[in-house]
C-alpha cells in the first residue's frame, strides 16, 4: 500500500474527495473488495481439505486400534478358555475312585487281553488334551520264543466318555495275516501248516495257533503240555458263540496261561508317606496273590471277573473288538457249561512244536511268526 493510496483513503474517510477523483477511488475500492473476497474464498476452501485428510487419518488409525484391541481380547479369551477347559478336563478324567482314566485304561487292557492272544503284553498310557479330550496309546506286541517284540501301535481318542474306534499302525515287517482257529467237529479240515514247519530249519522259534479235535477242559489242556519244551501263550475259550458252518473261529476270546489280576486283587506290601511343601506324598507297593501254576479255578474266576467288568463298558469294548461281544450271553454260557477249549496259542522251538503233529488230539496248526533262536529250555 503506497503513500498516495493512504492519502486518498484518509481524504475519502474525511469526505474531502469529490468529482472524478472520488469516482475513481471508489472504483479502486471495489476492485480491492473483489480481490479480498477471492482470497477469503480460497482460504475457506483450503482449510476444510486439510481437516478432511486429518479426519480420515484419525478414523483409519481408530479402526486399526479397534481391530488390534479386538484381536488381543479374542486371543486373551481363547487363552483363558484353553486354560479353564484344560483344568476342567483334568478334573473330569480324574474324578471318581477309580478315576475315569484308570477305568478307560483298564477297558482297553482287559479287552485286548481276552480278545488278542498277545494282548496282555504291555500297558496303555494316557494323555489328557484341551477341550475335554483324552488320548490313549498302547504298543501292540507279539511273543515269539522268549522275546516279546513291538509290532505296532494303537491309538484311541476320547471326548468326555465317548470313545472313538482304535487306529492301529503295524510294522511293515510283521505278517498282517491273522491266524485262525478251527472249531472241533465243524466243517472240513482247513489248510494246515505242518508241511511248512517241516521245511523250517533248526535254530528257529515260532508262535502258532493250535486247534483241537475236541473240546478240552482247562486242567486237561495244561496237563497235555506238561513236559513239552514250549509255552502256552493263550487259551481260546468256548463261550457258545464260536461254532459256525465254516468251522473257522475268526474272533476268539480267551485268557493267558496265568490269572488276569485286577487292581483290587493286589496285596498291599508297603506304604510310605512323605510330607512335603504341598502336602503328603504316599508311596505304596503291591504284589499279586499267590498262584499255583495250573490252578484252573483261579484262571476261571479271574476271566469271569474280567468279562463282568467289561460288561459295564461293553459299547467301548465292542469298538476294540470290532464286533458284538455279547458278554452277558457268554458269561451265562460259561456259568452253565463250564470252561472248555478248542485251541491254544503256543510258542517255542520249531522242531518241538512240529512233534505235535503226532498227537491225535491236535487237529490243525497255523503258523503266526518265525524268528531266529532265542529260547531257554523249559
């Protein structure tokens, strides 16, 4: 703003301008007003633009913060829920006396003991999982000669008290052909492995399924193997449901050559209590009752006790058996007719087992596994 303009503006304010000079100055003032309006308009347009960008940035940042907070909250809730359910899972499966873990472990162990000739080898281990799950695993074993080898693994999952069907994974080097028994006086004589045994060399041991020509009582079975250099692994039991038109028993049940002891059969031998920071720790030692080899009454009593236990959990036992056990009918049949056997599983030197071919009470033999010598004379 120059000095001339200031002089005219002051004269204009004092009313000293007139004529053409007044008219020209007013026109100049009008131009200045237009310039001012244009400048004010540009400023008013620019300011809202800056505010909108800031608002967008603030809104975007708020959204990300909200998402982050939501994610952290969800993860925290999941973590908390996992901890709570893990605690509740442990409480659920440890509830009762015996607790559920022991019961389900016994269901698996006892079912395999009475349905698998090698099922009493080994034991089931369990591991609780989050969200009320329990995983039970068990090695599958076989005895050939004096050695017990692991041939596979079985896994069973639980959700609360619901049990899945077992998943089994076998060693590829082990034969997958399941030997079978033949029921006495039923059907034609099936394929037998005597000729195979004749070709096997000395220095080998084997396990085999022997089928009898007639049903034989337990005591008599044990007597007939006395003095023979072999071991009875398992005795198949006639429960009234084995006989069929083909004469082949695909799914036998039976018991090992020693009693199936239960936890409540064990005798307390020692008990120690140590006091610690978080309470007392109790250690107990137990032993099984005395048993005279060949005492069939004990063998029968413990077998019936095992079937009676499984009867309470038969739906689970059926899944391990892959069929219907019909335990009530089997128990009733045994109580009425007594114990008789149509076959046994034996192990020992190949040439010793081959001698059984001359026994007129042996009907058939099916070889299971053959290994190199690992035998100590009985």
